[in-house]
């Protein structure tokens, strides 16, 4: 009797163990699928196999070297632009797990990229970590042996100070380049930055464009879309969720209210004011994989289309001037 009872108990425990194991395997499968989907949605604004773990609020990996202007009020006595260099994407997804050493070079140039010389160059300066450098005869400033530590989300800030006269008539820019020296997979970051005067009589203008450099959008896992401009108003963003969706980080950071119609077209509005912020970098991730008909809409990669249908579009409505 005792032996029969033990055999029956063993069979019962075996059945329980099998059921538990099956449930565990099922859970693992669900977790794996969920983790995979979440991971894919986090892989945005990168080329395949590349990480944006070296980034900046103004500098990019673009190689077109087109000048970019930052707007200032006529009341600004000392127009300064603060450029940061970070060991993480601007979306703060994760930080680089290795120290990054790099050199930051700032050159004084005109809009065509030619070096600017002369006594007025001393009116321009760059400050980092309490050290202020002005431009000398070679129109170049360099900060070398800089290191972003891997222990946390870290960034360096460089304050670029321009001559106020440039606000109205000058053609002088600072070409800023951050070049990694210890991680070959990290691309240099650069931009040609200038300043411009804006007042209440200046027409406000905001534009939106993709800023990825890939030969084809099919080479990308996700996309960078940049809103930039001057003045105050409302930007209306529209995108096709059959192809892409907006980064949850951007949606939550700027508290976007998003509506979507039955065809999958999503719409959101964003209040903009260049006196507070004149650029927004937005990440879009794929929702249904790569479509074989994808292509850039033009040579400047302004948009991505599939048989004439664009992924993202925007419009801008200027605010009505306030009366005193």
C-alpha cells in the first residue's frame, strides 16, 4: 500500500513539474517576444549596426556643411550658443559603456567655409570648463584630450560667444567639430553655426526635414527628423503610422496629444518659440518593416515616400502679434 501511494505521489509531482515547466517556457517566449519588439522600437535614428552614443544638441554627422543660424532678440548684448557633446543619444536611451576621448576644434569661417582673419576675430570666443579662449591669427581654437566617462550619462558644454554686430550684417560662423580619438566606430560630429537678429517684424518660418545620410532609407532602422526655424507659432506634424511612429520619449517630453484617423494618419501639434528653442530633433521608428518601394523624395533627403505617399509632413502657423 505504501509503495503504491509513493508511486502515485511521484506521478502527481511529475505532472505538476511538466505543467510548471511548460508554463515557464511559455512565459519566456512571451517575454522574449516583448523584449524583441521593445528593443526594435528603441532602435531609432541610427544606421544598421551603428549607435548614436556620441551626440550633440547642435552637431551632427551630416557632411553637407551648410551654415546654420541661431536666432536672437535685438536686446541680446552678447549672443552665446551653448553646444553640448554627450556620451548618449539625445533621447537618453542609454549611455556609452566605454570612455570617449575626443578633440573639439572650432574654426572661424565665412558661409562658404573660408577662414576669417583680422583684428575682429578677438571678439569671438569659446569657453569650456571655466577656460575662455579667443581666436588667434590662425582662426582656430582647440580643446584636446577631452574625455566623457562611461560611468554615467555625461556631457561637456562649450559656450560660443559671437560679436553682436554679426546679428545684422556679418558673415562669420563658427565651424565646430568633435572628433573621437579612441573609438573608431564613432563618427565625428560637426556643424557651422552663426547667429541672426530677429524682431517682431520678421516673418516666422519653421521647416521640417529628415537629416539621415544613408544612400537609401531602406538602409535605416529608424529616422531622425528635424524641426528648425525662427519665430513663434504652432507646428502641426503629420505622419503615416502604416510606416513609422513617433518616439515615445519625444511624445512624453513635449506632452503631445496625438489623434489618428481610420487610414493610420496621425496628427499632433507643438507650440514653438525660437526665443526658447529653435530646433527639435525627433526620432521615428518603423512599424511594419521595410517597404521595397521606399525612396528619398529628393536629393536633400527632405522626406521618405512610398509610391508618392510621404512618411512625415509638417505645417507652420505663425502666432498673431500680441498687442500691448
